[in-house]
C-alpha cells in the first residue's frame, strides 16, 4: 500500500443500500431518486466536492442517509427538498 492524496475538499456519501424483505433501507425510501439529483446539483456548484454512492451507513430506519466528510455531518430522511441545505453546508 502507498499513501494517496485527497483530491477533494469534501466527500458526500449517499447510501444506496437495498435490504431484502420488510427491512428498512435507504433504497426503499427513494435514495435512488435522490442520488442523481444531489450529484448533479453539487457538481454544478462545486468542483472540489466528490459525491459517492455507498453501501449501508447504519442508519437504515431514517434513510435516505447522507454523510458529509470530513465535517462528520450525518443527515437522515434526506429528500429533494434538502438539496439546497446540503449545498449551503458544502460552502463552508
Ligand atoms: S440502508 Fe442506508 S443506512 Fe442502512
């Protein structure tokens, strides 16, 4: 292994996990629709912020889950209506 540089100022993780049966998960709570819209909005405004799909982040009951790093900001029940607030958080 070698050290790698961090090319981004911030990293936004968007859970895209699908769980079987009756188990709660972000994909059953419209995370699939959220991801491309959030990514497009962030890309349009910030060239130094990376948006990545992730597996389960452990907050399945309050998804869609979005995490902003390195700020350690964890957000739940994120819908399209929350995109503007996320963009504000990324300005700092
Ligand atoms: S399924 Fe998204 S946090 Fe677990």
